């Protein structure tokens, strides 16, 4: 399958024609991993402190701060010909400042698993690695289709997926995590909330009667002791049936090549609750 053109990014800015970039700064951990999978590890000159994978490559890269508080002058000093950012993880004023200095910025914003795969193709088009991007994206699209088809054969498992504790916060339908849950056979019990990241109480969780509770290790690092939060509701299906799972949050929220691992592993979390 040929790579699609990438005329504009998620901010609506066009990508200029020219030689592929060879000095790249990534402001998004999952994009950093994707760029390395595209064979651009050598071209990567700067990453955030949260860009931890692939460890063998990123440990030697210049750290430019966090997603929300990057050192813009340090980025400028690296003389990048491409900075990759994200609508949600980075701030618009930082993108605008970089562009005002004449630094090209490509902004991403996948909110579904399919869009996460498309992002690989777009980065391939932007960086001159379209063939490598297609070699990654083609099997991912086929895998997603197989997993979704298998999921349609059974009802989805009702799932509670918190992202924070104190207070508890979760995700609504307009999020990448929600779509990963859907693709893997789960129904987000708070998917109908109007806020993208609603605050919920534990009595509300109990009333939603999730069959599975997924406790990720990011952005909040849930520990096994936090399963005790649900002890007051022993009849809650997830508690009653022992379906409180501690998981690698990257599987649910990192897009790019990691999607393959997510689609291979996550459906099993929900299979028993679905009668599978």
C-alpha cells in the first residue's frame, strides 16, 4: 500500500516540499519511538525527559525538558529541521514560538487506533521514510481489522479505566485510550461523559458496575495497594470475579509501532468477562 500524502498536519499547517529532515527533535514519547522504528535514530538530536524508548537510542540524546515545559532555546540551539509535537501533549504557544523562529513543526493528534497507524504513514511521508512506514503500518492495519472482527463476535466487556487517583479521573469517548479499549473488546463505562477526562467518585464507579478494572502505570502510577480502594464494593463484578488488572499504560496510550503489542495482548484482559 502506498503512503498517503501529508499536505497538512493536525494544526492545519502545510508541510513544505524539500529535502527530508535530518535533525529532528521529538516532543512526544511515542513519536520518539516511532521515529526510531523508521530508522531515524541517528537523525534524532533532541527528546523530552519522558522519551524513554528505545532506551539504547534515547539515553544519548539531548534532553530538552518536558512536553509542557520544553527549553525552547535549547531546541533552537540544536538547529532542527523538524520538530514533532502533539495537540494534546504540547502547548500551542510553544509550537508558535518555534515556527516564528523558522523551525518547521509537524503536529500530530491521533485519537483512534486507526489514526495512530495513519500517523506512522504521515511521519514516513514527512521524513522521507515512506517505504519503511508502509512496512510497519500495513501489517498493523491488517492486525487491527482481525482484532476488531473477532471482537464483533461477542459483546464488549464493561471496563473502568482510570488515569488518576485523588481524585479519580477517567476517559471519555473522545480519547485514544477509549478507542484502544473498543478495538480490544471493551466498553468504557464512562464513555458517554461530556468531558474528555472526567472526575468520578468511587460510588459512581460502583454504580457503573464494570466487569473489569484496568489500573495503568501512567500517567498515575497505580500500585497493587490501590486495589483496596474497591474493597467496600465486594459485589462489584470486577471485584467479585478478581478482574482488577495492573497494566503497562503504554499499551493503551502510546501510538505507533507499539500498537502491534497492544492489539496482541490486550484482548485477553477482557475475554473471560465476555464469555470468551
